[in-house]
């Protein structure tokens, strides 16, 4: 009886359709039998030399013992899915062995990084091509441009909750990384929470990972904005009868049909692989990371060093790209990097990678007025540097903005 690996090789030989296999991410490592792996490697080498897959005669000449088969367990999609499943099983088997050995020698602290790495590798061993033929897809792009022409200013992504940022971004969009920065106590987390509320109300499914604020404080702030009651009163219990009725009305039923996930598993989400695992488990449509500079770099095995933060920034951008979703993060700026012009793109802490990798960098800056803050576009792929005033009040909790001189689709 032929194996799945032999059937894939036989399919390539019979049809010459190597592209469908390669574009599905099948590499020689997916072939567990050493002899079959050699055949696949020689097929790839032949294509590299001559631009096409070898014929059965060529394969037989180089590998006379290979057992071609005309029978197949199913269509190509089934065969490739089986290879992916076999690859994942192999990663998990080998990974669990390494995790068990690390657990015996170094305890859970030694085993957890290996476990997260194994899970990340296993989940990425999945089918799906991301290559697009630019030359053949002009008509599809024309449809997108036509819609933009017919609906000028239409939101392209998830609203941020701030008219100024919506004007700049037209909504946060898949594969984008947006960085929100500022000095300590510049209300970065509060502004991010405003963005999560807007995403949820839009119908998105947010995942919030916060290293800055515990869940109970996050929930109090969100509840305060929802019920229009100062979160401090929720903590002390000093609510008027009217405020209590407003709170009961706001929280008595479900807030919406989709989940809004705040993870308290900070140890599990302390690395890029850990966040990837959360994405695989929870399938959010947008990810928020509050305090991204706390993340531990699995490559350098360091935390909060220039090299570690560079790798973290690159890893977060890769998360956005590979998962096809927006990633919004906060990180600190440094006071000694703030000059006469206030926050600039050079103010972000310890690495220039945040500015290099992000699609948009927004600074939050306190002003001389206690409740007023300045939002500044510090760097953007699509917008010039500009700034805008917002006000954050707590009685009741609300954001207010200066007028935006642009029409938005509200």
C-alpha cells in the first residue's frame, strides 16, 4: 500500500504540477521517509535548474527504486492536508520529548519556553498559500479603487474611536502595526482602552494583553466609560442612586454578540510565540498589547535591551503580517529624548525598530492643562506629521476632541 508521501511524488510526476505543492508550504522536511525526502529534494533541484518538474522517466533514472503509484487516497488537497498533519504531529512528538527533558532537569521555568516554541511551530505548519499574482489581478484592484472613488473617505478598517486617528488611518487595517507611545503617565493605556471599546462596538473581536494594568483596573475603566460613572467610585462604592441604576443597566446583560478577551496569562503571553499561541486559541480580529517593551525576546533571551526590543518589534510586525490582523501596541518614550519640540520619532525607547516597523506611530503628550493631551503623528507610511488635542475627563468618563477639518463616514 502506498504512503501519502509516495502519492504526492506520484502526483507531481504524473501532472507536472509542482507549484501547487510548493505554494502550500511543503518543504523536504515534510517527508519523514528519508528516501522519499531525497526524491522530493531532487525534484526541487531539477525545477531550479530547468524551470519545470521532472518527468517520471527522469525521476526513475535518478531513483530507480521509487514505487510510483496510480492510485490515490484522495485529491491533492487531501494529500497536502495529510502532510501538514503529519508534520505537526512530528513537531509535537519531538517537542514534548524536549519539554519533558527540560522539565526533569530545570523545572517548569526551563520547560515553558520550549513548550511555547513547540506550539508556535506546530500551529504555523498549516496549509495555505499567500502568494498573489500581481500581473493577473488588476481587475480586482480596480474594483477596490472604484469603490474608494465612489465612496471618498470611507473607512477601510476598524474605527479607532478618535476622529483624528480615523482621518489619518481610515481605520486600523489587517497586517498593520500601530505604536502608541509617550512618557510615563501620559494616558497611553486609557487611549488604547478607548480604541478597544471602539473596535468592540464596531463588531470586531479584540484581544487585549496588558503588562501595564491588572484586569480589575481595566474592567473598572471600561465599565466607567460604559456606564458614564467615574471608575474611582466603582472601586470605593460611593455611587449615587442614579449612578448605580446606570451601572446596573449597563452591565445586567451581555455587551454584544462577540467576546472581548483580556488575558491575565502574562507568563503565557510574555513572548511573541506566546501571543501567537493566544491568537491561535482565541481567533481575535485585532490584538492590543499594552506595554510591549515588557515582552521577553526568545532570540536573544534578553528583556528590555536594545537588541531584545528590536527583535520584539520585528516579531510583532510579523504577527500582524502572518495572521492578517491589526496589532496595536503601547511602548514608552524616554524623557531625555524629548526636546524642545516635545515627542518626536526619536523619542521612543532603546531602539529605532518601533518607528521602522510600524505603519503608524502616535505620541500621547501631556499639556499644561490638566485634562488635555496632545495626539501627535510621529511617523506614518501614509500621513504627514501632525497633531491634535483631546481631553480625557472622569466625571463622567469621556473623551472629547478638537474639531477635525475633514469629513468622516459616520
